[in-house]
C-alpha cells in the first residue's frame, strides 16, 4: 500500500524524502483570509464580510479579552504545560477529573493527537464521506488506512459506520454536529453505536459545535466515560466562545487514554494567553447565550432566504449552513468574492455543488443573501 521512500540516489526533489503517504496529502485549504481578499479587491478590510470559517460573528468573548489584557506581563514565562487550572475548571463543569483531560492547540490538535498516539501504518480508521477534513488528513499523515462511509441524506450513517469497522480498525471519527453538512445524530443513536462497536476501538466524538445545540439536545457524553472507556470527546473554544485565533480546545477521555495522548503532545502545546482566555470565556455565560441566540435566528434567516431563492439547503445544527448552488459554484463563489463576501466552496469535501456559509449577524446574512441573489441573476 504505502511504498517506502525512494533510495537517496533516486531522489530528484527533497519532497521525495517524505514517505508516499505524506507526499499524497492534499493540503487543507482554509477559508480565504480577509487581508488577502482586501488586497486582491483593492478595498479596505472593513468592507469585507467573512462567512467562511465558522467563526463567531459577535467577536471574541469580552471576558476573555479582558483576561488576556491582564496577562500580558507574564509572557516571558513558559505556559503551565500541565494546564492545571483549565483542567480543574473543565473537570468541575463536566463532573469529571482533571486526569480525564487533554488540552490542545485548538481541537484540531487533540484530533491529531488521538491519531498519532494510537494509529500505525497497519491500522485503519473509519469516518464518514463528508466529515471534517482533519480526520482523513491525520489518518493519511500516519499512513494508516482510511475507511470512508457514505452518509444517508448527508447525515452520518451510524449503522454503516459500525458495519465498516474491521479487525484492524483502531479509531472511528464522528462529528456531531458534523461539518460541513451541519447534520446531527441523536445522542441515543450515538450511544447505541458505542454499544455496538468493540470496546477496543476508540470512538472519537467531535463536538466542536455542541454549544449551538438547543437545550434538549445538549451532549450527555461526559457522563458516558465510565461505561465506555473507549470514548474520546473533543471540544473547542474556537466557535461559540469566539477564540479561534488563540487556538484552544480539549478532549475528555478515560484517564488511561488521556495519559497516552498527554505523553505524545508537545509539552507547551497550549499557550499562556489561550489558557487565560479559555478560563475566562468558560464563565462568560451571557456571551455564549447571545451567540446561541444570534445563531438560531441567523440559521432561520438564511434558510428562509434560500427558500425564497429556490435553493435547497441542508438543515443545520452548527453555526453554518450548506446550500446547493449546482454547477455554477465557481462563478457564484467568484461573484460573492467580488462583492466582498467570502464563503466556503466545499469541493474538497466532495461537495462541488454546495457552498458553506457561516451564520452572521442579521445584517451580514442579509448582505450575503442580497449578493447571492444578484449572483444568481434573481435581483
Ligand atoms: C467538526 C470540527 N472539528 C474540529 C474543528 C477544529 O477547530 P479548532 O481546531 O479551531 O478547535 C472544526 C473547525 O472548523 C470543525 O469543524
């Protein structure tokens, strides 16, 4: 499967020094940055509307910003590599122990850590077809085999995922809600899935968008670790807490699993300001409540707008919504960009006819919908 690197005398580019599985990695393409778009259009940055990376439209948590200001004088010290205070706080909130936690430079870091800690080239890992891109990247970087399972109506097909598990499968990745589809699997189904898969398979439940779920659907997974020691849950402060630029996320898992991951991570993988900000943001309940409310209203506004334009969309539980444009995606994306509105084409996710749009403030959503209508020749 994965050929070894060529012998030194056959190397024509230094890239050939990398093993084949690494050479085959297609780089992750992030949302187009505001600065780059402003330079290309020759307009000021404040005229650009970025709805491409599922960031908070309310900015960062104000409590986090205040806490960072108060922490600037300690930047000459290394951060607390054990993350003592943050783990204590998370443990209290989730009724777990600090030993259950692994902190990460964003939840991306913890997702990669699971793969690096447990997968070898001889193993396989399962994820759904239109799942978050970091799963296949992490699997491929190791040279393990990715088993890709089609969805049903864009929703993760947990029965098919359970059936796809092989003897050499070590990890299953499930995002709930999923990005880029925004679909949600009821927690009873996730629990049934955990009951079905062998207890020697790690089930990673990625809850990056958990905070946006309505009250009745909030995640019960912290209470499941006792029953399912093979469960690993990842969370982030990038989305509802508005701290994407700082990079802080975490995982909770059985202490045995967390201890292995903590051995593999870099000693100071979460920086001091990120930890200080996370501690403050976790208490910023008012900010989270506002973000949830703005998001719920924005999802409705965008959904209604798409319906008016005769466009199909995938009902979303995240802070983004994915709409079917058809074959005109490159042109419509280009016209939106020319109007200063950045959204996300998701051909890289195997969805070339869709665009993913992050929910904004009401006026952002309105501007995006008006630009979209013009791009479609409907206004
Ligand atoms: C499903 C999912 N998981 C994880 C992440 C990673 O977020 P971060 O590394 O900022 O915590 C994202 C970001 O878009 C995501 O959509």
